[in-house]
C-alpha cells in the first residue's frame, strides 16, 4: 500500500476572496486542515470553504509581559467545516455569530497563512 503526502496549500486566493481548502474522503464530513496523508487510490475531494463564515467562539491569549495579546477563533462555514485560526480586530472583539472573512496573515517566520477578520 502506497501512502502519498498531500502538498497543496490549505489556503487559496479566489476572485471572491481568500478561502480555506478542506478535504473530504469517502463520504466522511469535510475536514480542515486538509487530510495530509492519503492512500494513493483513496479519492479525496477538495472543498473551498469561505471566504466568509460565522464566528462560533474566540478567546484572547495574554502570553505574558512584554508580549502582545492575540485572539484565536473557531469559525463555522456553510460547507460544514469549523476552522480554527487567528482572529484580527481593532478595539472591541466581534460578537459571537457575527460574520468574519478569511484574510491573509503571515506567521512569525514569514510563511503565508490565514486569519479571520470581521466583515
């Protein structure tokens, strides 16, 4: 049995905005982050999720003195995917169930990634 590592990005720019790429295998619910390792003959469907979803939950992390606070969120999408990621906001945080969109975000090492921001 041969195992293949999926190397496609988990984010994608589209004309409608940035989306997350979830995967679905064999009738299972879609999942994000996408499946990383698959059997070479296992059918995997990519599902573009976003660019907007509903804020399910969030928390503000206070990592300690001399480090800025940041927020993490879980966002529900119409595809049935619930995704976790950074939540960006200025001032007051968005309300639970408010609409947020997927936006570009760079990790500390400069790697392109995503975050969520109120629409």
